[in-house]
């Protein structure tokens, strides 16, 4: 996880830190003012609805990078441990199910005052003058593209992206989400969709960036 201190107009990124559980992140003292996670917050109940409104809007905005917005499991899959094939999930999303389940178990409407759903590609879209990135982060050229954009826009972000802590693409994503968390804290974040869609648990299904 990447974090930063904000004093006045000074935004100072700190070295990233690994947490064993999402609960540890929520229990940090002093607590984080805004947390943007690369995990769904609100979920559809019916797999026939296919995509949440925020996912549809994100795909449209990202253009060629819209493939990175993946289908989200239904709440039944998370709660009942139903076979992920029922929701027609891709392999990447299926691998992330344990993390999604952990985040979902901690979420409630009051938590959405602190915890928000983000997507690294949307954060980079904004950092890149509202243009989708050209390359995938799994390629070196894509990682270089992301690092160059981050260093140009966020002073001191080298502490995050150059840390010897996790795979480089994960650190780049964390840095991009940190940018969005700052925007949330400053009440400057954009939201998809503009009018939030709500799930059956009273959670907003929206992505901030």
C-alpha cells in the first residue's frame, strides 16, 4: 500500500508498506483519511445484469485500455463461495476473489466515508491529460510509460515506484491510486457514474479517480 502525508499544499509520498490483511489497513493509527482500493466495493446480485454502470462508463472512457475493466462477481459468489464460472469471470478476476471477499467483508455504508473503489487505469487516464495509456503494464515499455507519467506529476513518488517491496507493476498501480486518494481527500475526485448506482447492501457502486 502507498500512502502520503498532506500538510497544507505539500504532498509527501511515503515508502510503501505491505499489510497482511485489509483489516490491518483499516486499523492503522492514525487512521488514513481516504483509502482508494483496487477492488470492487459494491456488487450486483444478479449475474444477468452483466456489468455495473461504473464499469460500463469506465470502459467507454478508457477506449483501448477498457479491456482492463473486468467483469465483477455477484455478491452471491462472494458470500456463498459459489463457483466463479457462474458469473463467467476471467482467470485474473477469479484469482483476485479472496481479496475481493476480504474487502467486501469489511465494507458497510458508513465505511464509504473513508474507503473508495478506484481503478489504476482511470487514475493514469487523468494523470495522462485524459488520454488512455498506450501500453500494458505487463510489458517493460508500459511500466516505463507509467513511471515517467507519475514522476512528472507527483513529486517524490520515486519512494513508491522504485521501492524494492513488490513487483513493479503493483507499485505503479499503488502510486496511481495514491494520486486518486489525494483527490478524494481534497474533494476533487471525479466519480463514475455521476449518479451513483446502489447495491442491495446500501453501498455505492462507483469508481473514483
